[in-house]
C-alpha cells in the first residue's frame, strides 16, 4: 500500500497492448528474452530494450470502491489484433495474437479448441513478473527435480521409490510458457480472541506393578484458565489464482507448491513482455477471488491468535476478525506448464518462471515401495523387541520398594520461603510467604514440592501478589488467611486436598 494507494479508483485511458512486434532489422517477430528487459529477434539477432518510464509503479486500487463503482470503468485489454482460444475439454481461455496458431490446449493437451473474439470488458493487468529463464532451462530444471534435486535425501528417496528407467523414458510432450492471471489483495485486520489456556502440572500416582509391588509415577494434569487477547496484522500481496483451471484438479495443488512468487519484483504491465509467450484471461472475477482470499486470511489470523494463547496448550479458541483498508491489483505471473509421459500415462508439471521451483506428478515403483515397507517394518519390529527385552530386564533388577529414578531424594524444605515483590504507587513492596507442602507421606510431599518447582511456582507467586496488592494494610494474620484461601481454591492435589498448609506472610523487613 503506501505509495501505491489510489483512492480515486483505477486510472482510465488507453495503453498499447499489441504483443506481435516486428524486428526493425528484418521484419520478423521479436520475442521477450527471459531474465532481461529486452526483446530479441530469433533470425537476425537484433535486440530492442523495453523502456520503463521513470517513477512507474504497479498501482493498487481500493477493493470496496472497485467492487461498488469502478469495475465498469477500469482499464481494459485492447481487443484489436487479439483473439481468444477456448478449450472445449477443460474450459481454458488463452489470449493469442490474430494470425497465431495452436493445435492443443496448454493445460490439458486437448485438441477440441475453438477460436472466439476476445470479449469486451476484460480488465488489463496492472503488473506482471517477467519470465527469468527460457523453456530449455525449464526442461533442465524438471530433469533435475525428477532426479531428486540437489539434496542427498531427495536423490535417495527417488532411488528407493521411483522406477529406475524414469529418467531415460520420461518424454516431455508439451511445454508452454504462460502468464497466469492472479489477483493480489492487501488488507489490515484486527482480531480479538478468547480461549481456555492450559497449564501442565504433574501429580504423583501410586500403582501396583505386574509383580505386586507398589510403585509411584508422575501423571500430567492440566489446569484450565479463561484468557483473552487481541492483535492487529497487515497482509501484503495475498495471492489468489484467477484461473479456474487451477481449482478442483491436480494443478491446484501444484500451483500452491510452486509458490511463493516474488511480488516485490512486479513491473508495470507492458505487452512487450508477452512477446513469445501466452497469457491466460482471468475466469474468476475480483469479488469471487476476494471471498477465497478472505477465507484464507481469516484462517491465518486464527492460527496467529492460537500462537498468542499463553500456557502449554489451549481449547475453545474463538476468534473474531474484522478487515479494513483492503486494496487489490490484477497481475500476471510466469508459469511453465509441461507434461511428460511414462508407460502410456501422462503427468503434469509446473515450473515457477521466476524462482525455478518445480512440482509435478511422478510414478512409483510398487515393487520398490513394497520392499522398502517390509524392510522398515523389520527394523521397527526389531527395535521394539530390543526395548521390551532389555527394558524388562532393567525393571526386574530394580530393588523392591525402590524409588523411581526420576524421584530425587533431596529433603523437602519445611517450611518453604517464597519471596513476592510488586510495585505500588507508594513504591516497591517486598514480602515473604512461608508455607508447608501437604502430602500423606514424605514421598507425596516431595512430589508436591517438585511439581511446584517445575510448573506452579510463578503462578503461585502471581496469585499471592494479587492478594497482597488488594489490601496491603491488613494485618499479617488476616492476609495469611486470605492467601491460604486463594491457594486452596486454585491448587489441589489429585485426591482433592489442598497443596499448601500453614501459610504465613510478612514483609521482608519484618522479623519472623
């Protein structure tokens, strides 16, 4: 947003949109050279720079105004010298130059295609990402991806589960560089949330083992506390594909996998970048795609609020999100679409024409997969057997009545001193809280103390500070009773009895 804001709506006017450009040297068609801002002639080698006027920027428009007022007046694609090729199998709409020829659909490879006049009212893109490499480089990247990429584990995985002859027999049949239509959305958001935050604590549980001996173990419990919060977020260039070809098919997943696109590198739209490539017309309008973007952004806000909930876990999270300051732009992003065939089956592949990210379908060797599954099952089974054998022996050698290794033998402080400090308008307050740990026997009191030190200490300190801040002028005996009541209410052992007893409070400067 910022310098790209335009509250007056899309700028009206005419722009040149002819993508067939003759070479001034020999008259042949110029093509855009990926990775450079220039056109090149494939016959005589003549080059022509693509001029970008100083201060040119990719403009973003106010979303609500556009939906309400401006879509009928926005800048549209010039239809002169262009036609639309429509696939009767998958419905793709590809804009090509008059006089251009195509025998197959770029997406599904279907041959049932018809030519139509480009319909009026097609919005012109505000910006695009130019292709950064040629089709031959895209095929090379595909071959590398098919072999497992650069990493050792990727190559190992391919050797373990892919057919051995895949590299040699995977024949690329179709390769097309297509500018795919997208809407990008910016928005501010405010989310308020409520949830129950869960704090883990542990209690000691007694049980009888298989040999009839009494043992103790630590059992995790959760203390639930209602909490709430709010946050503000700004979402910049949230991308939504505006082509129906990428919804409900394997192309939808592949497109998501080759993202992100570096939208910060968008350049103002110029039809010269389209020379030698094809551009698909959007088949999903601004309002429809905003609904998709809104759903995705709300999901992201919910996830961020979930991370804001304090404690160790949470439940009953409820999030309410509002948006304002929405803006949009229509852009074209570069994608190489290819298909290859292996053993009479076709697989689709997409290559990000800007970053080079490759994703696609690939066959599995079920013989290799079966062998790998058996080997893994044997390894896991062997590990479980070893754990049971040696673990059982260790358990049998434990002396009768011995304490578990996790239980420390250090003595329980009696009484326990907990310093509590807080700030008041009159200055700093420093207090001492003294109490004993409850428990039926020494082991239970030790477990209570350990749980307090590991997970409850700061919570107890906060609760005590809240009581002391409420009425610091009350005498110490009365304050001790109030602290005891608060601790009894919030902290209990598994059998329901209070965790702490014999509570005393006094200022740090007072004599005990």
